[in-house]
C-alpha cells in the first residue's frame, strides 16, 4: 500500500515526482505530498489531503525554486486518519531530514515513547514519523556538526544514521530519506515492501513500482529485503543493512509507459476490459505447444519429477485472484489432480497440514499482497513447493516462490482487477493441461482439443465485447437497483462471485454471488419484486438445474438477466439476455466474466463513481 517516488538528476524534481505519483495513485490515494531540496539547500514540502491532482495544483501555484532532488508519496492510511498532517513526507524536529514510507513499523510506539523522552516533538499520528526522528537522533549520536561541513563529507554520516535507524525497526518498510544538508544523495531501503530503482540518463529514480519511471527509463534494479541504496545523480550504490557493499545488474522492463496510459478510453478499467483478448493471448503465447509441455518446463524450471510426485494442489490468493483460484480448482480436478483453494488470509491453520506432497499455487497480480506472501512463507515452512502466478516481474512473490509463471498482461491500473483475472485463469488452464499431459491423465488427442479451443478464446472475447451496447442498455435499466444477485453452478459459480465483487467494488452496491443450487437454502428469501438476478446459464451439464433455479427466482418476482450462448438460450426464460459465443464448458469462465465486468462498469458509470479508484480500496494491499 502507498506509493513512493524519488528522483535525483538534471530534471525538475517536482515534475518527475508528481508524474510518478499520478501513476502510483492506484496504490493508495487518500493524501499525498512531495519534499524537494531547493537551490539554496532548503526544504520545500507540500502535502494535501486528497488526490495527486490537488498536489499538482498546489505546487504549480507556488513552484519550488531550483530543486533537482526530492521524494514523493501517495498514501493509503494504516496508522492515523487520512489528513494533511498524516500525509507523507514526514520531517524531523528541524525540518531537515525527510522521509516517505510504505509499510508498517510494528514497534513504533515503543520507539516514539523513547524519542519523546529525549525531547522529540511529533506532528502526526503515523508510525512513519518515528523513523525520521530516529534518523535525527542517530545523526546526533554520530556527533555531526553539519553547520559548516561540506555536503559530500556528510554523506557517509547520513548513510550510517539511516542504517542504524533501520536496525532498530521491526515490521515492513520501503522508504526513501533525504537530508537538506546532504542534497546529492537519496537513501532508499527495503524490508518486506517493494522498491525499485530506475537507472536513467542524467539522473536516477526510486519508486514502489516501475510504472512511475518507465517514461524515463526501462532499466531497473529491484531491491531485495534487507538492502539499502545510496541513489545519486550519476550512479547508485547498493548495500546490505549491515553496510556490506553489494552488486546489482539492472533488468530491462518490457512494458511501455504508454501501455500504462488510458489509450482513448474513459477509464483504465474499460481499457483493460478491452485488452482481454490480448491478456489471454499473452498468457498462452508459446506455452501450449508442443503438447509434452517442454516449452513451459524450460520457462518455469518446474521438474517433471515434481509434477509426477505431487499428490494435490493448494491454491492461495486474495480478492479477484482468489476467484481465479476457484476456477483453477475445477480445472485441476477436471484433469484428476485434487485441488483446494483458500483465501490467503485464512490459510494459516491449513499450512500446518501441508507438506511436500502439496504444490502451492500462489496467485497475485501484483505479487505484493501481504496476505499471499505470508501464506507462501507458512506453506514453505511446512515443506511445500510454491509456484507463483503473477503479472509483476521482480515482485516479492517471484522471489519467495520456487517457480514463477508470468501472466504477461501488462500493467493493470484500474483498482478493480479485470485483465489480470483473465491472465490468471488462463495460467490455470496452461498449468493444469501441462500437469495432465505429464502425469498421463489425458490422451494427447484430448489435450489437443482443449489447446485448439483455448487458442480460439481471444476471438470469442472480442465477439463478446462487440455486444457492449446491449450490456450498456441493460445496465441502464438497473442502475437504480440497490441489490443484485449473481448465480450459477459448477465452474461458473466463481464467475458469479466475481460479478458480484466487481459491482461491490466499483459501484458500491450490495451484491451477492451464490451457487444457484444453494439459493433455496437461504438467499432466495432476499428476492422480492424487481430484484435483478444475473444468471450465468451458458451450455452446461448443469443447464437444466440452472434453468430451474432461474424459474424459482422469477416466481419470487426477480428480474432475471441471463448470460446465455446460442444453444442454451432456448432453455432459459429471462427478462433480458446477454448472448455470448459458445465454447467448451470448462473454458467458459474466460468468456462469461466479460459481460459481468462490463455490467458493473456501466452501473458504476451511471452512478458517477470513481471507477479506477474506488473508495476505501487499493490496488495492492501490502498490509495484513
Ligand atoms: C486488492 C485489489 C483487488 C485484488 C486483490 C489481490 O484487494 O483491490 O482487485 O484482486 O487486492 O491482489 P493481487 O495483486 O494479489 O492479485
């Protein structure tokens, strides 16, 4: 949670920092700020409670003079309410040392109490402010007389003060610190929260994720836990928390910064919904053929012996990724490999019964979700091997996991996940097929049928997207509804859950996703006249049962909106139809979720909600 930016170089820091913060706003957006050292080595600090646009205006009205080094932050509150006082950057008692931080300092109250006794005055309720006072205190104990010292002579002292302060911290942090007396260096550190360094021409960058600096450079170094970087304009040096010098070779990021922009769509979410044929293509590319799966084996290095040995699969994930996991469970079980799924946050107790017979599949778009990372650690401690399905190269999950399968969906900016979900489900099909072939659970001819049909899915999604106007019209008819029910069975039950989640997230409307057969055991009591029930009723071995459940809902006054295909339509009597192309039932979630994403989008649009940045949510939740 929270986005950090930092810049030192020949460009105006204010512009680079604010531009970066706009790209990081999906990580949190309740308040933000920048701190820049101006031409006279004075601190320029501007903060607002609210969005980065407001900060941009404030800085434009009263611009910094000079200023080629600075740090910025966009916040998602954990300690202390969203307010200007609690917004980052935070300063020490003398407004000289300044910090931005992402994460949680678990022992901050203890440190704060000690520092208060030695006279430090705190201006906010945050855990972060404790760190900056701690650095100030360490500077004192290093007996620096900064008044007349040359800036370059102060650099080792500043480094040592930050290093010692970090040694006292418990918890998670990604942080960047500057000191007005030492304007040629930013210090950055990482412990359990992501931080990347961008290596540019004429200057270097710091950010929570690379999208903040991709416009300037594609060369990046991802700090590991326990590492510090001394970032200067011409070069960057890396150290362990113990002060040992380290070497890092940069990686080249393939994403284009325009890939992270709206491309003519009103919202990132709509753009990302329309990018989904490509999400499936990109996740499939080069991985399905030859059938024996050796392409995939080379890519993820997962030995065939492991695939043959494992007795079951345990999927862990949060939010939308959890729904991809639920789909994955049906897919693995379809190919005779027992699978279970848990919310990562509920996994702790189950981790105890896991051992090396279980392969953990951790699914996370960001690869930074704290609950998922924690669950992975617990599973590993129990002896299980872990494969990550993620969209984010260099993310923490990729380093925690034994094997990684990237979804390659490109940056997802809308907080409500769409294209990453398609990538995650596609990855499940790829893996499950690969496993089935290697374990001999499927004949090659049958595997080939799945492969051929999977390769057609991008075109079927395009055809579904072409029906957007019908969905817009239906959504318009129900935009005033206060409750929605989403129902289906078997592998489309998770899609009902996802449809309900989307509408809750972005339109702030109460919605329930339910297994259609379970309705009669409770939720049917919720139905009264005019209640919209979205039923996924595409061709299925369960179709007659779903048709029956639709009748039960209608008998209680529900207005049924049915997602059907050309064959199932005649079996379903509904108020409205959304017709999608037919595919194999097992693959149908990849198509059926599209109208539900669009439906939620159009309801939210009609309600004038802030679709890309829904209230109270963050794209990447790095607290547990
Ligand atoms: C947050 C987002 C969701 C996302 C979930 C898991 O809650 O708002 O859209 O599904 O985190 O994120 P991950 O990055 O682990 O897939």
